[in-house]
C-alpha cells in the first residue's frame, strides 16, 4: 500500500480488506421465535499503480506550445544572452537548431541557482493529471560542452498550487571538466500533489568563445495512482421456529442435526437451500444388503442359550423304626414363569436310595428342597415299606439338578416384524453419527432403509436394457466424395414428375 505522504514511487500493489459485522435479533410472538441475522460485509480494495505523463515537451503533447518544445527550435526565454545556432554550429548535437549559453555573468537565477550567466526557463501546467499521491519527475538532455571552463545545469521546481513540492538542481558539467558531448538523465522525487513544473536550463560561457550547447530536452512525470473500491453487501436471514409443545426429543434432535450439519447455499433467485455435508464415504449399499442388516436383530434373538448347571442342597431325611425296603421317590413339581420368547424346563433327578434304621411302623415323611430362584416350590415324597433289617443312616449325597433352557420361538405377527425392522432401521441411522448421516452414501442408505420398511423393493429394481438388434449395422462403406446414382430410378422419380405436376395444375381449369 502507498501511505499518505510517501515521497517517490510506490510498488504497484493490490490490498483487499474485508470487515464483516453480524447483528442477530430475536422476537417471540407466542407462536414461535423469529431470529433475524443481518450480516454486513464491507470489502475495500486499494490498488496502487504507477502512471507516466509521457514527454511533456514533446511535439503535440498539449502541455506546451510549439515554441516551448524540447527540440530547441525556439528560445524559451529566460535570463542573460543566448543564441540558437544551427548546422555545424551545434557540434555533435546535429545539424538542426540547438540552444547555446553565451552569458558570462555570475549571478543567481530566478530559481535560486548561483553562478549563472544565461538561463532557458518555462512553466508547465500539469494540473489535469490529478497527481495527489507522490511520484518523481525525470528528465533527459543532450549537451556538447567544447570549453572545459564553461558550466551547465538542469533545475526543476515542482509546485502544488503556490506551494513548492520539490526543487532540485543537477550540475551537468561543472567548470574545469572536459565533458564534450554527453546525454544526461536525472530525477527528483516528490510527495502528495503536483500541479505545475518550472524547468530551467542555465550555465556560463567563461571565455566567450563557444558556450555550452544543449538540445532534445524531455520531461516526464511518473506518479502513483491510488484507487479504492468499497463494496458493501448486506445479507439478511430470517429463521422462524414454531413452538411445538408436543414435539418429541427425537424430533427436536433431528431438527438440530439438520441445521448443525448442513451448509446453507444461496440460490440464484436469492433463496437458500440446505446441502448435506459430504463425508466422503465410499461404501456402496444395496437394497439386499440393507434388508439383510434389518433382519439381523431377529437372527440374534434366535440363538440358543447355553446350558446352566445349578446345584442346591437337598434336606436330610431321618427315618426311624426298622424298615425292610425303602423306596424314595422324589417328585418335583416346578412352576415355570414363561418368558416372552423361551420357557425353562427342569428335569427331575432321583437321588440314590438312603440306608435307614429299622422302624416298627412305616412312616411317610415329606421333605422340602430349597427352591431355586426361578422355581416356586419343590415337593419330595418318601414312601417306606417295613423291613426287618436294620439300616444305618448315611449322609445323603447332594443331588445335582440341571436346568436346561429350551429355545421356544413363537411366530411373529406382521406388526411385530414391522416394529422390529423399524427399531433396526433407527439403530442403523444412529450408527451413522451426527455428521455421517448427511454424506451422500449414508443418505442413499437411509433412502434404502425407508424403501425396505415400506416394502417397495421395485423402486430399486434394475431397469430393463434393450439389446441391440443383431445385423442392424452393416460393414458396407459409403464411397467418399462420389455417390453412384441409379439413372433409371432417377428418371422414374424425376423424369415423369413434371407430367404429373402439370396434370395437377391443369385440373383446376377443367
């Protein structure tokens, strides 16, 4: 960027500044909430370029009259004596006219340059260039100084109205220097505005023989052009959210997901659409794969449960009086609570017969076993028969009862199957994640889930492809640039057509 007050030329640059202001207001009218978002974006583009005025002293430049041009065919005017030689009098400058400094005085010029005997001076109006950001003024001049005692200088003063912007003097060839013919260039930097230039070429002719000669003077102004473009855009987005007290949490979550994970795209007509974020998922889903995935929950529920062994202590049974034969029968009545999809089946196990002490009278005693948490009660009945032999009672071993869970599958109704698939579909969508469900692949999968649940498989049925007709294309080649006509066919087609046309025309006159 070219800051204010810069002296000289700036590098061409382009600087863009963006300032964004967001103002959000909300309004609740009872039925819902209106959120208005006003985004104001101010884009400022500052461009710096360098412009060139061109040669102000050139013929036809419109900045000076023909008498003030840099070819020095005419005296510009100024201080002290001067001449305008031509031909061989211009030395190495050429045969056309040139300017010659002939004054030998030693004074200070109007522009403040000392040791001056003669000056050529003029003022150039450049206000139409609208220079306001600084730059530099350049010059070129051809000089032939044949006497080393002479001197010549170039002075330029730049003004902004009546204020001097810069003033510079370059001594082209000082006294005592044998310069001969030479072409000189130079420049003077300035800041801010410039409306006019005062150009002065002066020097001294010490020996009054042949004074310093000069010709082909050019003056250019290179200046900074700073342009600023300010673009302001105001975008207003209104969002109205109705208050719905009956909305479920799932519905609210879905709405949040949509607005959090979708991009708002402005359409050419000024409206806005929501575009899902593409997660880049490359998995391809088909109707069959999604349908199989929806059936997996039923498959998992049909798996057999492993066998579980449960051990519990049987109560001790004391048998008094002699007995002859002891038959112990255990009857276990188990009442099983029916589960939704399975029943528990308990197999009764007979314990080993116990040895008892003889008892004169048979006794019948019932022992209750400790119930398992899943069963309600168990009854053990002991039947005895008298026996003369005495049996010593021994500690009875603990019976082991195996509880086998048997798989019992009840057929599902259509409503139950549909509910199961809907739950599976919700699970599939949930696995996609908050952002994943909005990429292109998962959207297709969601659509397939909807079609599977709706039993509209034909939506994804492959369209029938019409096969190419065999032999439709021949291997024959049409001759290039020449077609052999069938002369007889042409005669029959064209030769007799005029007869038919004439008959048609004549028929209207009959």
